[in-house]
C-alpha cells in the first residue's frame, strides 16, 4: 500500500513570526516576543475552556466587571492569564481589558514599546453551553518618546500594528493580521501544542446571502436598519428568488470567523435602546475591522463600518470602553447596508 503523504514542512506560528521578523530589517524582535506571549495566553485559555466542565470552572465568579456584566469564572481566569502573559513578556507598557475598569500599566517593563487591548473571553454568555467563544486582541505602538499613557491606546484602528482573535471552537483558530499585510489563520494542534498555518492569506467572498444579527433587538432598530434586514428576506430575482439565510451564534468571534470564511454580513447596530451600540471599539470593533479590511481583495475583500457608515477603523474612542454600532463582512454586502442608510 502507498504511504500517505504527510506534510513535514509545517509552518508553525513561531516559524511564521520569525520569518516575518527577518523580512523587516529594522525589527528588534520585541513584537515577535509579544506575539509569543499572546500565543501562550491563547493556548492556556483554550486549555481551561476545554476542561471547564470537568474541573468546576463553569458558572459565575460572583463578581461583575466595569460595565456591570456578571463575570463567569472563565472570564476571570482568562483575564488573569492574559494580563500575566502580557506583563511577563516585558514588551507591553499598558493594557486595556474588557474586564478591567482602568488601564493597567506595567511599570516594570521600562523599555516596552507596545500597548495592547483585549477582550479575554468574547461571547461569555455561550461559555457554559460549550458554544464557541474567543479572545480578541489589538496592538498599538507607543508614540515616539512615550513611556506609556492612555493616549497611546485611544487611537483609531488605522494606527494598529497588529490585531486578530482566537476562536475556541471544535479546534482553536487564531487569525492575525499586521499593518499593511494580509490575514493568516492558524489551527492549534493540541498534540504538538503549536498553532499551525492552515489558512494562509485568507480571503472573503465578495458577497454571500447570509446575515448575522440579534434579531431580538429589531423592535429598537432605526428604520433604515429595519428596512435593510427586511430586504434580505425578500425573494429577490437577482438571487434566484431566495431570501438570505440567518446565522447568529452570539459570539462575535465565531460569527466573524464564519463570515470571513463563507462571506455575508455580521451586524450589531446601534439602536434606540443602545444608541452607541453594544460592542466596544478598542477590543471588539477595531481589531475585527482591521481583519476584515486586510483580507485579500483581488478576488474578494471585506469592510467594516459603524452605524453612521463611517469606516470603523477611523473611529476614535474618547474613553477606553467606548462602544460603536458595527456592520462588517463581504464588501458588497456592506455596500447594501450603506445604500439603505443613504435613503434614510
Ligand atoms: P461579551 O464580550 O460580554 O461576551 O459581549 C460581546 C458579545 C459578542 O460576542 C456578541 O456578538 C454579542 O455580545 C452578543 O450580544 P447579544 O446577546 O445581545 O446578541
Ligand atoms: Mg466581548
């Protein structure tokens, strides 16, 4: 019998990062070390999520975070794991986390040149049901001469040096993009303990008849948003007389990951109940927008806008936990959202 061909030329995330560093002559290696720390936090969070039901890590921690969300035990552990990974890297001067009211400054990291924003567990409401959740991250570089202050993170997404997320699903999937670069997807091989490049230079279909939104909020939607989603349910002749399919997991990372692979639109619009939307600019909207803008555009391409149809990456938060409405996904699908907004 013929021996099955096994790929021995494996690109691990570690190898990928080293090769990236070599491409950039001016690189000091700090960013690479920071990414290694990120990678370790994803592996350890994945490990605890997998074991949660077995080691009594489901349920509430008995505390609530800044915004009054009740914290799950895994929210607290993942936040601690992430913070420790960033602190011990020595490359991060300050950190914003969804679970922390204030900016955390790592004073001991004297030479650190980066600021990081994160949502340690996005989609917490799905945790105890074993549904996919994820960690979102965004990396900024400190301003020249700065030793780290709030203004180093209150910046638009256009300034991000890197962003992405890890989805803890059937396997852990890490999606990362860097400034001026493409989007690459890695799968955690838990046997090897390594993220392996499985989705090089990701691309998104230009259009796809799938929408993803919490339709339970439609009572509060503005008229243009109502009209847009209603239009997707019509039997339009240009799509063979068929309406769109609805897919809503309720974990943005999982909904976004599917949207990247299959195409379609994901939305969490601002509405009459939440005029500023629900999702946070620094560690939910901006990093996702960077991913959707950096997917390849020759045959495809994505985009992300806020509820006023401003480019999401150009939105500047005033406060670290500021929110925005968001529409993101396939380029042409988001164009349709804009048309309805214009008619308003
Ligand atoms: P979280 O970070 O507290 O988990 O909240 C963010 C999540 C997103 O993952 C998801 O898109 C959204 O909240 C779901 O909200 P809703 O339950 O209102 O549909
Ligand atoms: Mg979140």
